[in-house]
């Protein structure tokens, strides 16, 4: 067997998230169907580096799949792009070690979340419009406290099947990208279900003056999802990067 990593991007608007769902079309299902069509192998399976919720986008997602024979990575990328719908694009396919795993070998993931306080008909599908000014200085002060903790139960979807709610956050910062536009960048070794959207929703409460920085810290320490804010909308969230050790890749087929 030969294992390959596939690097892809997708607009999540029309999908029920990355993972296959019994009652809706997912990105994973669409990718598998394209691989089956191209490779003529009904046994093809795809394992993603993680899962994104319904409506969430990825500028970069990584997944792995196995083939019984070696294939031309460049040819695969080209053929898959011809089969896949316009809202899913394959950047590249790379051969990796047989024991490489798209999810478990990832060293970090990076998400970006976009907000604006200005009405704009051209970006309404990809930003969260907030109808008041926010104190991003206080929001950044609160965001920095995330780096001091590892247990993020307060920002995790309830009743998930994960064994631990511990994550190591490496970066969490708001930056201004336009006159009325801001982006929140967060990087960690792993993320819990709904974690980024819950953090953003709670940080916005800080920016609105409804929650203090110390109150944000207390929410983390309570380890209670009900104490945190409402999750931010999914349409403004993008998975943008995933890192892997160099020794996973087989440069010469």
C-alpha cells in the first residue's frame, strides 16, 4: 500500500461540515466520490486532519488515503480538480510514509476568524458583521490569557467522544486588516469541537463591555460550557494552515 496526503481548500457554505453525515452532503463525502470516480476503486477512504463544522471554510485542509499502486501526484491533483465541484479545490498530492497520519501527526492547526462593523454586500458570506464598536485592546488582553491554560472544556461542544479537553494554544491575537475589519488568528496543537467559535463569541462579549478580562479567565477556569458565550457564526471561520514534520514525506516515488 502507498499512502498520500492531499492538500485541498473548500468553501463550506453548501456543506454540512467536513465529516460524512447521514443527512447532509459533506466535503469528505464529495472528495471520496471524486477519488472513487478517478481511481475506479470503491474501497477508497479518506481521513482528514480534523473536522470543520457546517458552513466553516478551509483555505487548507489535509487528508490521507491509501492506494495499492503508486500514482503520479501531479496527475491526481489535476484530474481531481476536473471532477470536484467549483467550491472544492486540490492544491497538491504528496506521497508520505505508510505510517503517516493526517490527523495524529499534525503539529499545529491555525484558524482565522473575520469580523467587521461595516455593512459590505461583497463579503457578507465570509465575515461576521457586528452592529457596534468593539474594544479590541481588551479582547486581545483576554485572548492572551488563553496561552496560560490547557484545559478548554468551557469552549468545547458538550457530549463529544474525545478523551481529553487539553490543548496547547500557541497564538491567539486580534489584528486590524481594514478600517472596520479585524481578524482573530489562533493556533494550537489541536482544537475541540466548536472551540474557536466559542472562544470568539466569548471574546466579543469582552469587546462589548459585557465581560471583563478577569471574567474571561474565570470562564476558562470553571470548565463549564454553559458559562461561556454563544458560539460565533460558522461562515466567518477559516482553517488556514496545518503543520507536519518534514520526515513524513517521501520526496522520490
